[in-house]
C-alpha cells in the first residue's frame, strides 16, 4: 500500500524555471494544498535569473528567493575539492555533486526563514541528485519534510508535462523534448540522455555545450601561469584574482582550446551505470596544476597516502554525504596538507590538452644539488651501499629461510 501523503502547509521548492519545476509548483498546490515558495541559486551557470521572478509568481508561487551563491560555492565547496584533487572515478570533477549540497543547505535556510514545513526538488527517481537533496536535508534539518513530486506523479514523459502546463496556463517555453539533459555551474557542465545513452556512439558535436572541438581549436598553444596560496588558486598570469573570477577566466581560455571534455561510463549511487559527458575546462586545468605543485611541496609519505583519501572524498561527495563526519574529517586532513602548497605552475593548453610545463615554489622540497647528475652533485653516493643492505635485509632473511626460492 502506498504511504499517505504528509500534511504540508508551506513548501520551499528548488526552482530552476524549467519545465519540471514550473509544473511542480502547480502540482504541489493541487495535490498538497500548500503554499509554495520558490528558491533559485546562482552558482555561476551563466543564466540571468531575474526573469524567474515573474515566471514563478505567474505559475502560482507566493514568493521567490534568489541567492547569488558563487562566492560561497567557490570558498566552501570548490576550494576543498581542489585541495582533494576531487575526481569521481578518476575523471569527473564533481561539478553538480558539489553544487547540490549548497542548494540543499539554502533550501533548509529559506524554509526556516519562511516558516515552511517542507522542501521539494525536481529530481527523477533513478538519478543521484534526489539522494543528495534528501540526505543533506536530513543531515541539516531532520524534522523537515522532503518532497519529490517527479517520483509521485503519474506523468511519465516530457510531452505529458507539456500538456499539463498547457492546461494550467503555466508559462514554459518547452514545445518538444530536448535531445539532452543539462546541468551546469561555475565548476562544469553535465550532459546526458538522447543518443548519448548508447556508450558506443561518439558524442555529436551539438552535445558539447561550450567547448570548441579540439581539432578546431587554435593552432598555436597558449601558456598560462596559475598561482596557488596554501593549495588554493589566487592568481593568473601575474594578476591576483578571487577564485570565482579566476575560474571564469580559465573556463573561457580552456573552452577556446577545447580543454575539459570528459566522456565516461560511471557508476551511479543508485546501482546503475550511466554514460555521461562533462565539460569542465577550469577544473581540469586547476586540478592538473595543483597536483604538479603538490608533487614538489608534499613529503613522500603524505604524497603517497593522500590519493587514498582523495578517492574517498570524491566518492562521499558524489554520494551526497558532504555533511557527513567522514567527509568533514577528510576535508580537515586535506586542509592540513595544504599549508605549504604555495607557488606557481605553468600550463600549456593546446588542441584539447592541458600539460604542465613548469612549476616553482618557495616551499619546494626539490633540491637540485641532490637531484642533479652533473657537476655540483651533493648526494652522498657512498651511503647507498649501507642503505641498500639495511633496506633489503628482510628480503635477504626471507630468502635464506626459504632456501633462496620464492614459494
């Protein structure tokens, strides 16, 4: 037996102004008899959110709250992700995964300010985002109800939603199914559905939303220099920049050179594999540069251990567990490792590739007098024999006990 609908007096909806969330406003009013407050966040997706005000009210919302969260996003979510070189399954820079907990946090904040007893989202029943919204809501406001209309209603196709909008005079621009499902913010864009659901089909050029095809990128490479202070990007080509502006600038440069295209089949949290495209020029460039700087500034034991926790950090973020004790503890470890990760890295961008071509740091552990094979070498070669004897002693004892043969 399906569970009875919870009683809801006022609900705050994560509102994008698209077909799904526009239909949800009217559907919530009809099916829950509740007041609906719309909430929209600017995470650097490049859209003008001002037109959403009139659209939300016309659709039936009693109010809309719009927040510019770009700086909070960069400071509290992207900086920790950069510290952790966060890539889910080694490839995806987690743009949407990092944005959802911030939106959910503000859904809760707006719900508290408005005296609402519920929040709602427009996620489908087999995606990752439903988990992220609902787990964060449970972590921050366990008594707040969380509604998922797309899981409840009987509409199964975009055409049915369009017909519902037409009947209720809901102002949406959609007239036919879009070939792709898109989500974007400052850190990157995700693209799925349509022909992309066949993992053996090369992505059509129109699937990519902003980056230039590498073969059509400039024939001349561009070299840039990124400055880091304690693991966070703070300057570009000799100019100090706040992180939002720096990422925006790197996105523009990277797109021009076809950098940041990612095509992968990933393991969704809900247990299915999904073919996804991502465009993340700035993320790809920054993480590659940050890794190079860490290679100079972290001692060997930290450098070898940190990637184990980087993988877990990315996995927890992808799973919607941003506010979990383990993610926060790993984040604290990452911050600790960055105290001496300051310096500059030169990157060469060319035809879709971003390569490290130079790095320098006052905190560098690289000592040329020890590394060189030329004149000036100060490495004590005579110590090597004794070191090897001690280091290899366990292997020698083991071989002696086993008659010199491995079993």
